[in-house]
């Protein structure tokens, strides 16, 4: 079985809303979260998606 789509990382300002099983990055505010998400997109060759104002996921399509 080959995984084609999966979550690479989670970035949040609210750690209580994060699922287990992925790399999690906790940020102090929205600006820091956006910077971390943009950097991880490039580093991990993934795509950042804002699920809420407190939560981004980096996924591989």
C-alpha cells in the first residue's frame, strides 16, 4: 500500500485542539503560525491549509 495523501505537520495557537499522530508546532500568535506554516510548506514540500484561525495543517497531496 502506498500513501499518497497524508498530514505532515500541524501548526496551532491552541494545543488543546491538536490530534495526536503528527508533528505539532505550537505558536504564540497568528502571525507566528503563518510564518511557521509558510516555512514548513517549503521545507516539507507540502501545502498549508488553514482549518480554523487557530489551526493549520501541512499536507502532502
